[in-house]
């Protein structure tokens, strides 16, 4: 019996918007506080390091996706290039990291959109609604991503304009202030900021649903990454220039606080609408990406066969989407937003480490980028992972060990 498969419906524009919906998500509104707390003004160096490592990862993902245009992203690439265990570790790291990200995005949406005291119920409602959007087909996912990205970028443009109109300047920036956080603090901020750039993986995980994937996926990944980096760099300068590093570190809503310095009466509403939309865009793409990786792992029997079901009408992995949504709902009721960022970064850095090793192994026509980029990406992933806040590292290591133990037992005692 043939393995279940998905339909190719997405073009270049669709793939770029899905990637942007993941990268220009709640992270651009929420990640500055933890990063400034770790490194102060040095978060700008952290942002550059995160972007450099992420670019190495992005080119590795693009090179691999062109050679292996199937669902599952680095899970599938690791299996094909390095072997089943490498693929499993990558897939499991992605699932645990991005499931935590789903909860973080839902909670961020509710923080901006829900009345006081209703944050968690509203977050749960958002998960349910966006799971329904994904259920009715990937083209609806892409259409929703376009609308959400436009709203998010519009709100960010207004917030940055407001911050600079209020006198945001670069007087705080000097060679000395950039190093106030020290090397460790800067690396920790880079690991936290990496959370913001990991969305290009969503394009690769949906490789089985992209038309002409060998051409479209590499282009979409690089385009989405370049746009996202430009957005983050501009927002970082505006927020630091308006508030200063200490105030950014103390703020839970630094973009809104920076924009509020303008005194424009409408700007708070605009930023909140943009933050809510960005969170929804990231959550929409995350649910799609996690469910596709779960589907791919089940198809190879690394997860129970139940998860490889494909809806006969809508052609989506509906069993995987339902279970992912249920787990996210449970997490929304339990997790802390800032802790979820570190935990997510640990799982995703592990995922990209495998991607870089797999891309480094490719030879001949499959090679599109210099091997130095893959070495940079792989080493960078390991360094950033171990310099994350220690609770995130400890929790991530434990959950990865649980997954490894599950697969070892399944291989010994029979398939799921």
C-alpha cells in the first residue's frame, strides 16, 4: 500500500509569506526584554550573531530542501543523508521546541488582545480557530498568512515611525556599551533572539505541498530570511534608541512602550493589533509545520501510525493537527511565556545542528552553498544551545532523552 501523500498547491509567494508569518511573529514584540536582560545594548551584537548562525542554517535548509522536496524538513533530510537516528533527533527536537512556541504565540496573542483575566481562555480559543483554518487546506493557511503578515508589518512600521518621531537616537551606542553584557550575556541573547529567525523551517517542512520545490523552496527561504532580518534590525534600533537598554530589559511590551513615547493617541491600539496579528500568523504557521513533521515521522513509523492520516477531502494531516492542537491547549494552561522562548530555542537549535551536518554531507549537484556556511551554522547552533538559560537547557535535554528512550524501546520491542 502506497504511503499517504499531500498535494502541491503552494507557489513562491505563498511560501515566502508562510515563512514571514513565522519569523515576523510574536518574537518581534516579545523577545527584546529577555535579550536586553541578558546583554543590554549588546543584544545588537547578539542579533547579528543570531542572524549569522540562522543564515548558515537557512542555506543548509534550502540546499537540503531542493534535494529532498518532501514533508518533514530536517527530519526527512537527516534520515536521507545521515541515517534514521539523526533524523529522529532532529524531528523530535523540532516537535518539542515548536510545540512550546505554539503555546508562547497563543499566550502573546492573548496578552495583547484579551481582557484582563481572560488571557488563557482566549489563547485556547485562538489555537482551536487556527487549527480549523489549517484543517480546511494549506491554501487557506497561505491566504491567511498573507493577510496577517501585511497587518503585522504595517503595525511595526507605525511603531518604528512613532519611536523615532519621539527622539529615538543612537547616543547610547558605543564600543563600550555594546560589550556591557560580556561574551556570555551576548551569546545568551543570541540564543534567545535565534527564536525569532527559525520560521524559515516552516517552508521546508511543507516541502511536499510546494510546486516546483527544487526552485521555489531555496528562493523562498532566502527571501523570507532577508526581509525578516531587516525588520528585526530596524525594530531593535528603534526600541533601544527610544527606551534605552535598562528600560527595554524591564519592559514586557517594549515595542508598545517605545511607540507610546510619541504621544500619538492611536499608536497603542495599532501596536496591539499588529502584535495580535503577528502572534496569530506565527501560531498558524507553527501548527502547520509541527503537524507536518509529526505526519512525516509517523509515516516512517518513528511515531504511532495514527499520525500519518490524511484527510480525504482537504488533503491535510488532520490526525496530527488535532493532537498537536490538544497538546498546545494543555501547555497554554500551564506554561510561562518567557520560559517557553528558551525551551523552544534549545529544541530548534538541536534541529538545525542536524540540518547543517546533513547539508555538509551533500556532494555534487546537490551542493548549492559553500561548506563553510554549514560549519558556521553547526558550530553556532551548539554554542548558542549551551549558553541559553540553564533551566531551558536542562528541560530540553530531559525531553530529548525521553524521545530517544521511546525510540530505543520501540525498536527493541516492536513498532508503534
